[in-house]
């Protein structure tokens, strides 16, 4: 997954929330469960971005220390 994905870009990959058009009698998840799943995907995406920022910051600091 692209760590610097834009918020409005199309969500792709294995973590993309799947849209299922099922009748209520077949759908086992409640609205709250679906929303919780969607929020979990968003939280994971934020964590990936945060981790990438930290990693780049560490790389930058390491390069600056090497130059000195």
C-alpha cells in the first residue's frame, strides 16, 4: 500500500473495503459493524503513513549526522 496516498484517491489493494450489495436478510453484519470495519481500515492507513513519516525522519537525521 502506498504510504503517501492522498485521502480522496481511490482505495486499492487487499485492504480496500469491499462493497457488497446484499439484501438485509442475507447480510449478517450490522451498520455499526460495517462502520467499525471501515474505521479500522482508515486507522491502519493512518498508522502506515505515520510509520513512513517516522522512518523518513530517521533517515534524514542519519544522513545529516553522516555529513557532519
